[in-house]
């Protein structure tokens, strides 16, 4: 993809994300925070796995031969798939982001909510950092022939780790009403 194509995709995904953040909050008020958080978080796994399969099906299991200079051959079907996966992922991620802070506020103690919320936001930053670290390490290891994992396998590991965290949500209960 060209820099302009990447910029366009990023802009469109950001607009979709914001719109679906608002919709996620609305839907969680109507159908419950835990249910909607699990459904929409699990929804982010679908485009991730689908894109991994698209790469695998197109034979892009490892870096393309001759791509050492950073120039990869243009593959229109994969570019279209990346757009579709990016847009769908942005929808589900927006829905999930619109719920997660409200979900957290449902379970904290109101008297110390500010302190707990600060810790919560710090942990979100930590999760973002280690997620980018893991993704970068995984992708560059493939490019260097390191771990021996294909792109599809990395997508599967990433989705599997994400799915593990969904298993605890049913056990999280709202704080008792005063």
C-alpha cells in the first residue's frame, strides 16, 4: 500500500471507530455491559483471523522473496482484504471501547473511583505498550526467520491470547447497590 492509501485507511477506520464507540455505549445500556463487551470483543477476533487466513491463502506465510529492501509486490486482493478487515475490526473495536470504561465504572467502589480509574487507565497504557511490543517482535521475527511462525500462526496466537481474557468477564459482577 502507498502512504496515501495507508493514511486513507487510517482516517476511515478512525471515523468508524468513533461512531461505533458511541453506539457501543448505547447498546451496553440497553443489553447489559458484560454481554455486549464479550460479544463485541470476540467480534474483533473475526477480522483478525480472517485476515490471517487471507494472507495464508495468498501464499504470504513468510516475507515475500526479494522484499529485503522493504518493497513488497502489490497484491490488490490482499489490499482489499486489508481494507475489509480494518473496517470491520474498527467497528467491533469501537463498540468494545464504548463499553469497557462504563463496565469498569460499574464494578469500582464510588468512594475511591478516581484512584481506581487512574490505575485502570495506567494498566490500559501498559497493555497497549506490551501489545505493540509483542506484535512488533512477532512480525520482525518472521521477517528474520526467527521463531519459525507464519503470519497466520501469529494471528492465531494473538487472537487466542485475546480470547483467554474474555473468559473472566462472566465472573465479574457489578458492585452491590447502596
